[in-house]
């Protein structure tokens, strides 16, 4: 780490226990910002530029794919890497996420090692 500035990771998931797990794994190395829905995440992104977004695919209101499409239309946010966290293990769903621009795809429940390696790689 250079200086005291930790990389900012946005975690967007409607399940508080998932956010708690993400925070527990990453909090020592990263500045974790947890948000429980896509609309709140979009509002928060107006004032914070994360190094990576961990995104649930299936959320009420706005899905992860809709959120991804929304930020890709924003010049400021379109290059922020997005990694999906989802319980959907279907190959076609993962392929769709990657084809829409996601950098990675982690199946829940995830292992702490897998999460840390993925975040380290993309952030």
C-alpha cells in the first residue's frame, strides 16, 4: 500500500449478511463501502470513485445487470471494474454478465480466499 490511502471497494448486495462477510474479508486491506440496493449505490457513486464494484446480480428494484448498464453509460464510471457476486451458478448467466462488461463472476457462498484474490487482481 502506498501511503495511507486504501483502495475503495463498493459492495452492493441486498443481503446484509453478505455485506458483513465481504467487509470481514476485505476491511484490513480496503476501504469497503457497503450499500444494500443499486439506486443507493448510484447515488453514492456521484461523490465517490471506487477502484472496484462487487455487485449482486439479483436485487429488488434494479438488477445487477441493469446497474452495470447504467454505469457504463456514465463517462466517469464506465471504466470501474465490476465483479458479480451471485448465487446463480448457471454458465449462461455468467457469460451474459461477462458479455455485458463484468470483469469477473463469483458464486455465493464464496470463499474468503477467492474473494480476496479476485479483489486484489481487479482493483
